[in-house]
C-alpha cells in the first residue's frame, strides 16, 4: 500500500507528466505508467499473462493491489528481496529488476530518500493495521 500511495496517491487515473514539443505543445507522456500502481504497459502485460488477470484493469483498486503483490513476489524470486523490505522493494519497483540488480539506484540520492519515505509509510500503515486487525 505504501508503494501504491507513493506512485499515485491512490488516484485511479494517475499518469506521469507530459512531454512538450517546443516547450508548449503536449507531446505524449514520459512513460506508459498508468493507474493506482503506475504500472507500465509491458509490466502490466506480463502480469496479465502470468497471473491470469486477462480482464484486470490498472484503474481498478483490487486489480492494482493484486498486481503489486505479484510484482513484490516476483521481486523476491528474481532478486531475493524480502516482501517485508519496503525500502528495497520500492527501489526494485522504480528501477526494474535489472536496474536494481545493476545498482542504478545507488547514484540517485532523491530516489533513496523516496525509498526511505516509502519504508516509513509502510511501517505506519502496518502499525495502523495491527491496531485494528482484530476488528476486521
């Protein structure tokens, strides 16, 4: 949930910023990311193929959560990153499995700060969940 909040602030139709031609003519987006999870087209297609979510939609909250779970599970299998390590999971999510493995995140101080924020938010969300878990 903390990663999803970081990516979209829980907005179903979140999209990355636009590119501009000549500084003022809208010219596409900087990425194909879309929806709650800000999943890129290629990764969403992999999810649908591997997880069987043929009718899944990136702007459906439940589908986006399932996608995030699939991605984190695969991150654990591919790079050995614990599902409970929100910091490293976010770095994998942002940089991709290969980028993380190659250390592309190490030179991006802003990204490391963001991953720390995601980790803190995950801890806060976990504490909130545990405080009301019995009533759920």
